[in-house]
């Protein structure tokens, strides 16, 4: 973000160790966020499941 001269205040402390270390920290945060996103998407048993799945309520016959 430093290339557009806009750095959030919370990220300013990482620049005290230099640009290379700051980039490593920022990339690591993105990777951790991506891993958490992927792991959260694989959760089973959600309430928004497919209503035509095997665990759906049986249809009433007339």
C-alpha cells in the first residue's frame, strides 16, 4: 500500500523493520486469511443445504 502513499495506521509499525519485512508480513496475513476462508467454506451441516439432498424430509404421497 505504500506505493500509493496510503498506509493504514495499524500497518505503520511493520515498516519499522524495513520494506522487505513489511511485505513478508503483509503476504503472510493474506495467506492466513485465504487459508481461513477455504477452511470455513468446507464446513458441513449448514442450514442452507440443498433441500433435495438425501437428508431432506420425505415427500408426502397422495
